[in-house]
C-alpha cells in the first residue's frame, strides 16, 4: 500500500500508472471543495484509488494502463 495526500496530484497519477502498490488517499482537512476533488472521485469510481477511512478495511486497487490509452490515439 502507498499512502498519498489528496493535494499531491502528480504523485497520485504516478502511483495509479506504475508499480504494484495499492493506492490509498489521505484526505486533508478543508473548508471548501478543491479542484482535486473531482479528479479523486473519478479515480475512486474506477477503483484506481481508495480514500482512507479509519474504519474501512484496506483493499486492492487497479492500475491505469497509460500505454493502452496512448496507443489508441490517432494523430
């Protein structure tokens, strides 16, 4: 498992594309919705990350295959 803070978008992106660790996001205390929230929710819906919760059991997450996406682009 790898734990990353929610504001570290570059590290989150790297973690979901590389390696074999399951990615768990540590939410930050905040008073307003950040620009990262939609990004994180999309990753969560795709089971690429888990949002950390003290009461939740840690689970496996998927990896995003960037190579497949890049190969599907026709220029």
